[in-house]
């Protein structure tokens, strides 16, 4: 039996080019019927919440149908997205199914666009507004790299302005594209501790207005179904990954 929650990669394609990407493009882009069969297998093997991720899940044309399918089978859904595109069908099903959504935003306009490798901040902010206005349970997550600690207070203020109630701070981990740029992005032990202290201070300063969280993917392995069908326990780097099952169709 699997864990109750799994990160379900619907694609490894993306419309951004983040230098710290945990799952950069590798050509994997299964069709909707393949993904539906995988969802059925996961739900039959103990998964209760399917957390759609990528790549960028919103660029997959079957995403709305896949979310609907999970709920039709009695499951629950989450979504992590860069927020650059938000098709109307996806917005509707997120609202209908009360899917929790995390939107990745990494700082003010110029800095964010630099980090994601494309012009994205304004469109992402607009789609964040759309989701919040529709009453969707939407939060923001921010990856912090070496030298980027200044984004934490800015992001907290941004969330308040946008009416967002939860902000997750992710310290950089050297996976995927990030492994190649770890010399540039990796936090020293001192920087990591200072960042964690800053998150605590920010959480205390904002109190009940904003839930500021430290989200460290190195704390424990994450269960993932890859876009190529593998099920893995992902560690802090690919070298610590462990296969859970053979490849699915």
C-alpha cells in the first residue's frame, strides 16, 4: 500500500525555465487516458489525495478531466502551479471540487521573472487573483536561493495585499536543474539557519493575518509518480531516490 498523498506528475513539459526546477523537461508527456489509468491504480493502492504537479500541470489539456476523475472515484486533489496559465475549465473544476492550490511566486516582478526564466509575474498575479476571487483555497509558495533571503518580507507583504492567507517558504534543494546550479543557488548552513529564523520572525510578526510556513523537502522523502510511470520516494537529490514500484503504462 502507498501513502495517502502522492505528487502526481502529469507532464515534464513546462512553460517556464526555472533554474532551480526539481523536475525539468525530459520529454515525458503522457496522454489523458494513460494518466487516468494511473490514477485508478493509485487509488486502488491506498492513495487518497492526488497532488497534481509537473513540469507544469496546467498546460496538460486533460487536467480538468483528471481532477474530476479523482473526485468521481472518491479521492481528493491538490495542485501546484506556476500560475502562468489558468484555463477556464481548470478554474471551474478547482472551484467545484474545492481543490487546494499552491502558486509558485518567488519575489517582486523583475526578480521573479529572472528566477523563472520568462515574463510571468503579472499573469501569475492575475491568475492568483482569479482563484482567490472564486473562493478557491489558494496559497503561495516561494523558493529561496542563496542571496535571496530578501524576498521573504516582500512575499509576506504581497500575500497580505493579495488576500492570501498562507505562504510557504522552500529553501533551495539541489535536484533537477538545481543540481547543475547548486554552486550558485545552494544555501550555506549559516544562510539556511538565518532563513529559518527569518521565517519564524515573519510568522510571529504577521500573526493570524498570514500563516508563514517553512517547507523543507529534505526533511523526509516525498512519494511521487513520475510522468514516465515510475513511483519513487524522492530524497534531497536524485542519488537518494528509492523506487517503490515498477513502471506503469
